[in-house]
C-alpha cells in the first residue's frame, strides 16, 4: 500500500501544458551564450531566460521533500527574484532592478515559487503571503488563471499549478469559488467521444471544443485535488479509478473531477504501455516523460496505487531516454517527487541516484541529519516496516554479539592463565565482528516501483 511519508510560454502551449512547459524547455533550451553569466545560486546550466524560477523551485521542493536542506545561496537566489508586488517572472538577470510595467509577470513561476518557499520558509512567510496576494489579484473573471497576468484567457495548467500554491500556503481550496471548480470548464464530460471523458484540455479550441491533452489532464488531476507537486500518497487504496457519474448537464462535478481525470489517465497509460504522449504539430507522438511523472504523482495522491505503479515502472526503465534529464533540475526534481509519492527510493531508482543527480546541477546542499525521505526511512520495503525492522534487528544483533564477546573475555580472565591462556584464547569464540544482516538497499534496477 502506498503510505504517507515524512516529505515557454514560448513552447507550443497548445501541446505542452503550461505547468510542464518550463521543464520541457529545460531539456530543449541551448546552453547559455558567452554573454550570459549564470548566478552561483541557480540550479541548471541551461539558458535561464524562460524557466529559471520554475526549475529552481522544483529542485528546492524535491530536496526539501526528502529532508535535504538546500544550499542557502539557492534559496536566497529564489527569494531575490521576487518583484515588489509579490509576483515572480521567469527570470530576472538583475534582481536589483525594479520590476516595471514591461516585466512579464508569470503565474506559473509565482505559483511554483510559493510551493517551494512555503515548504522551506513556512506558509506564513512574508514572501509567500505577498506572492499569494498577487496571484489572487490577477485571477480572471472565469475563476481561473492564465500563464501571464493580464491575459483574460485562463488555461487548465496555470489554474492547476496555482491551486497547488494556494494549498501550500494554507488557503482553503474548496467551495464553488475554488480553483478546482474553475478547472471544470476545461474537462470533457460524459458526452465526449469514446475514451475521452474525464480528460482535460489545455485551452478550448477556437470553436470552443475541448481536445484531450495528457499533460493538461495530469496537471489538472492534481490541481482538482487542491494539491501541488510535492503531494504525498493518499494513505489508503482507492482502487482502480473509474469514471463517476455526471450531473444532468453532462459534466463532472468538482468533487468528482479528479476521479474522472484519474480514470482517463489510467486508461491512456495502459493503452500506451505505461506512458503519456505528446505530439508537436506535424510530428509523430512521442513519450512524454514529464507528463508521465506528473500523472504518477496525481494518481498516487488520489490513492490509485495500481494505476500509479505501471507508469512508475515505465519511468524506471526509460528515464534514461528522457532528453536532457541529467541537466534538467526541473525534470529531475519532478521525477524525484514522483518516486517519493509512490513509496519508492529516489536514491535507488532504475539504477540511478536521482537525488545525487539533482544536487549535482546546482549548489551543494547543506549537511543534514537523517532525511525524512524514503532513502533513510526505508531501504527494504514499501511500507517501511521491513526496512525499519532490519535496522532494529541489526542493532539488537550487534549488541548481542558484543555482549557475548565481553562475557567470554571476562570468563577467560577469571579462569587464569595456567598455560598462558593460549589454548583458551585461540578458541575464544566470537570476536564481536559481524557482517550483520543486509540493509536491504536496492539499486532499483530490477523494476520501476523502487520498493
């Protein structure tokens, strides 16, 4: 059972979700030109123009979720990016320069910064409150959010990532005025063509039709639950997701929206063999690693253990084909959070230490105590009992062996040394050394569930 654990806009927006587009850009963007000098606290070596705040926030959020204390320089870089009005843009080369009317305020960057800073500084931190106030001030009349403030056309992905930010900041995400309720405008209902009910569109087509989008559905499935990228497993198995009933108008009510999205995702993942797809205009569909990882988090958060396992296994076997992953803090951070959400060990996933790879893309994290992530809690089993039990028995066994050795030594000394004790000492039994039981750690190469 999945258990709770202690833890761009320029890129084809109609195909890639706005909430995942920064991660996609991190893979595709070239290295910065010779004129670009990357700040010391920034994660990633790619051009920061379109995704710097997003990738930084995702990296910090993933580290914190595993109990790793990020470098203070990395956190300070993120906080320095905030404008005086509380918003964030994708990247400010000179954080000392004020944000003027020409500075494009980015709801996605702001929402991800809120999720990271709420985890690191607390939901009541001033930077968090200012950012949330700004997000609430730029909400559209339809109840949703667009990628850029001032754009009246909301999209599902921006609305979903803001929903996660409000949750991280402790805001009530329920009710008719919630972001989850606003998301319903982008969801295909019971009258959709076969196999499309429950899916979300990124934005409506010009004629108002809704076209299913895997990334948008994964993002909205999480946002409809009012959760962010660091969502944990539900703690109870909700079984295989099935389509719920629609209201009289043929729509899924807000309280059943996430279940409907999960049913669509589960069917799509099974149909494709464990992954979601995306297709650039005029090109053949390709596996969407980022969307698949996001779907894993959404399914795990909804309690759909079996549905989350297949895409997790696929990611374990195929994350080596995730283009640019090793240089992408956003991609690595999202994958770390997906493995964590499903009860796996990000430090031993499909033969990779994802946490080490993530940390290598930026400032070295601070020395920390036992992480709250699975890497320290559970190297043996999915439920933590076997891993923790092995540790306990190893300690007990070590104490027992040491006690036997001390007892024998005292006994030998009391028996004297009539023959210099040579015969006795040569057969004195255990010497206190022991290989001990295996710690159960796994390199994850045998499967994708990293259990």
